[in-house]
C-alpha cells in the first residue's frame, strides 16, 4: 500500500480534502496477507449471524438496535406550557442532507392536534375576489412541486449567545433538519381566490390550540412558498403539521405554520401574539426588529462535536452541514486552530438552494489541543460571522437568528467541548 | 373566480399540464362568501382538536393514525425458504421522490442478519497489491458522497409479463424506492488496496446466511458504485444491509449486495449461485443472458391505479414516477386512450441521474371508459417500450427487467384495474 506525504492545507493538522479520495493515504484498513485470509478470506471467523437465516421482510421497517442512540432530545413536559416545547435532531449521528421524518426537529406551541383530514378545512379569505374553502381531498388533486429544503427554528443555537456551557451538536444546534417537501405552490391557490391589488401580506393560522399565526409578505407567498402535504414521500406527520402546513423555504421555521387552516390576505401584518411576544429581535437599545425572516448563512461541524471523545492520535474526518436561507452554499472552510488558518472543505452532497449541504475534511490529531471551526459562504457572497460580531451587532436581549461560527475545543485527552474563542 | 376553457392536449380528457398552475381552472375550492365566513372565518365550526393542547414533542416521531394504510406489503413467511421474500413500497400513497426508510422495499435471500457493527469486517482481497480488512469505525472516517438514487429489484413488475390479473401499483410494481444514499466511493477503497492490472471484476459477498454474492464489472465499481453506510441521513437499516451495503446506482437491486463483508478482485465473474440460479434472462430459444445490469427506462402512474375507485366525474390528478438506470428522465408522456394520443406531463421534482422523477397531468374523467398509460424517455433517448415489444423480444421464461408501459383501465363505474391493451 503506497503512502504519500500528507499535504497540509492549514494549521494544526488539516489535510488536503482530496487526499482520502483514492490516494492510499488514509490507511484505515488493516493490511493483511492473502495467506492469512486464504483465497476466500476463509480463515476469518464466520460470525453467528451468517450461520442461520434471520427474520424476513416486514410491513414497516425500523432501525438497528445498535442505532438506538438516534433519538431526538425532547424537553420534559411543562405544566404551565401544556404541549409547548421542542425536540432536537441528533445531528452528531446523521450523515448526508436528509433527516429521517422520525428524527426531524419539532417545535410546538400547544402540542400536536389530532386532526382528522376528512374534517379539516383550509380557508383562503380576506382581500380576495372569491373566498374559498378547501378540503384535504381537494388539495391532493393539485399539481405539486417536490424540493429538498432545510427547516430551522429561529431560536436554534440561541443558547450560545447567552454563553451556554457545555452541550452537544444536538442540544445546541438540533433545531435544524432537512427533508424533501412536496406541496402545492401557494401562488396556485392564491390565484384561484384572486388576490386583490391592495393585499400585501398573508396571515397564516394553524389549527392547534395555540392558534399559532404568522404574517408573511405576499411577495414570498407568491414566490417559493408552498402548502406542504408530504415530507420525504409520505404525508406530513402530526408533529410536522398533518395534514398540511405552510412552508416558507429558507425562512425561520415558525413562519411555516403547521396544521394550517386559514390564509387571510391583508394590507398589513396582523401582529399575532406569536410574532410580538416571540420572534422579534430586541436590540441593545430596546428597539425590536420585526419580521426578520431569512435564516443566516451558517455551518456547523457535527463530528467531532461537543461531548465526543477522540480515542487516540491519528486521522479523523471532520464533517458537518452548511445552509443559507438566501441561496445555496458556495464554500465551506474549516479551521483547526481557532480561526487563525482556514482550508476549504470537500462538498460531499448536492448544493441546493435553501437546503443542507454536507462537507468534510480530513484532520490529523497529534494529541495537542485544537479548536475546530467551520465557516460557510453562500451564493450571495454572505460569509458566516463570528460570535463576537453578532454580539456587537445584536447583543443578547434576543438570541434569535444566531448563525455564528461554532468552536469545538479538543483537549489533550481528546475530549471535545463547546468553547468561546 | 375566473374559469377558463379547458385546453385539451390529448384524447379522452387530458388537460394542459400548466392549467392548474394558477389559471383558476381547477375550482377544487368551494366558493364561499365572506359574510358566511365572517371576517375571521369565525362562523366555521371550531374543531375539537383546536380547543385543547395536544401531546408535546417526542424523542421519535411517527405517522398519523389516519395514515396507517402506509404499510409495505410483505409476503407470508415460507418454511422452505426461511427469511426469503420481499416487501413492497405503497407507491399509490407516496408523493415526491424519496421513500421513507420504513417503507423502502426489501428483498432478502435468507432474512435479516442481526449484525453487531463492532464485530463486522469488510475484506478487500484477490487481485490487489495489498489485501485489507476494514472495521465499521475505520470506514466512518472516509470522505463520502451523498446522492439521491432509485433502487429497483430486477423482478419488479415481472408478474405483468406472466399476465397477472388485478393488482395494485404496490403489488405489481412496489419493488422500487428512492432514497438519499451516503457512502464511500468504492474507488477510494479499491485504490487503497491497489487493483492489479489483470483484475476485471469484483465479487461482492454479503454476511447474511445466504452468502448472497454478485459479480460486478470493475468499470462500474470504479465509476459510481459506493459502499453505502447511510440512507436518508441515518445508518442504513438492518433490512437494507446494516451496517453497510454495496450500492450500484441504476443497476438491478440484487447487485447492491447488503451486509457486505467481502470484495474480491477477480479476472472473471464468479458465477455465484444467485447469479446463475436467479437473475439471468432466459430467452425463448433457451439461451440465458447473464449480467444484464442496468434497469430500463420506466414510468408508472401511481394514481389513479389498480383497485382505486374514482368517486365521480370531474377533474383528477394523474401522477406517477419515472426513472432510468442509464441516465436522467427527460420526458414523460401520458395517454388516457390506451396509447392512441399522448400529452406531455408536468415534471414536479428534480430530474437526477438514476433517481425517481415525479410527474403529473390533470385529467377530466367524463364517466366513460379510459385506459391510462405513461411513457418515459430518458436522457439517452431511450423510450419506455410496450408490453408487446418486450414479449416479442424476450418471451416469458424469464420476467426480469420488465419496464413496459403499464395500462390502468377506468371503467364506467370509476373502478381502476390492471389491463393489457
């Protein structure tokens, strides 16, 4: 097996991202002799599971019992906020760009309503030529569009602006997931109702007990907003808005109103409870920014990440996800020395508009301390900011829309933890 | 609400695919007056699920109880073929292009082995400079690639060549699914082992009790074949080969050997039991074609489809999936008159290489009989054939690789059934 010299591309062990693509560098495989293996590897012990048939095909598949650590992190029920709260995706255990529906993050304001689709109605009214009521069966007849998008809660990563100690990729950043969403372009339904010239906003209301409502500018609603009916091929699940939700690609998750039951065309935003009591960005001078919709250009190293342990010196794969609410990911850089030097990561996946993009880079850990960071640049040229720059701009009264660079410290014992540098 | 004249684009009710995209044609929504609705639709009855909080976030989500018909169709256990058999995806209930992992079709030759990834080994040997043994942990360190691909069993749709009566999209065609597969380009691992010049094939063997083995030409193995470790973001599930499988994009599914434990580089194909007793195409003159790998250019209307009932005259959405093992889908046409006239369908999804593509077209059912068909053309210009042309070419001794046009009959009562025209 040929061994090449490591091409260092940035400080503290980052290696050319192309090196492991066939250059024989990694040497992860244990070299063995054909005589040890025998012509057919017959001298390797045959494991028990190869010796007798296993169970056959089933009606509904599940994960391996060795993968039962793939669970969301859900908060405990809160008696003064019944059904409220969130669950977070186990980002440190996922790869690729799609999140399985069972592991997609949730955020509820009054729990999950148990909706019978045969009884559910969607009303479009307000400033329209003709108010309309749609049944679920009606809506299934429309042409749809299928696109892969990320969804992120505006509060994701907010704890870092408040100086949270410790934490994992999941606990700190797990309010982002990716899926193929299938639904009706909202413009189709609005055109049917006939939007009056004076309409400027839509007011979207959910059928949950919170009557969660958000105002969305008409321009977005006529652009790429969809009425989502399917997620990763199957009907949207109850935790995601069954039987239907609004979906505003790239915008803060709460605007993608779940269990959608009404869209009212209006001149002005409605100032729903949930867009005044929550989801405004209060600045240090106490002015509050409203309707700060797009999620920022962001990336995150998911492995190695908080509370992982590196078992020993050697070559590791640094991998993570990047996304932007304003376009596609053009570039991801990684630093192993806390931002002093940077190297371009390999892009492993498609780079769709407003979707998760997977990156990686090989890294040699020598046993010395290291601070791992990633930094995304999107198709608009926006570069992920540092925490200091966000704190200087926005302070910490509100911690929505935190898209700062995450720093993971690796100490001499290989323990990985969240740090601020 | 404006109503336009229907633009007929082919016989027996097919309508311009752009019509429902905002032209106000569909009229699925019930027109109501603002006075009935009230300014806030307050006169619609508030359903019970909106009146009290529901359950909160959970660690692992599930589908709605109203979607419990989304199940695979699994054959009954067969005592003389323990663990053998298949389960079929509920294509008629899915939308978009991704199949949830729980609903992805399965095909097992000796059931599902219960593999401990910490004990599993992957051997690369044979005509290599240096035989290698990899652990699961080793392999997780490699750069990976994430791509959306279809997977189809070579026996899918075979019953139609044998003249099967009745059936559904699921029972007849459910051995095809779509997913984002993430894994290591196999070329990376082969380069590490060092392929000797005389090698022409790889022999891939699974760790199941069938020792399922397939020979794959080296050219494919060095092209887009991957060692797949993740499916739709999570570790490949036991039914799909946990902890790892081979994945040959576009090729018959059995070559994507599950529970992969050995890749041996060889001069010639091995002629494994499963590539001689099965998976050869025996022609009418009794010659058998071997190694007929790519799956043909194919499409299928998933709705309306067999055993569905149309509740009454009116406009329906005809939708389905198309795919090709040799490229991307360029065009899908639909006929409502048994192939006498055709209209272009709308493409609703991305059109990836070797992946499912979703199409639709609106159709007005007048209550008269109709035969619905779809016909795909791929990026190589290959057009999906008729059943008659496949029967003329290949006969019915073997029924693998059937990619013929499916005909769904709609009778005067709106009952949909599989027919041969």
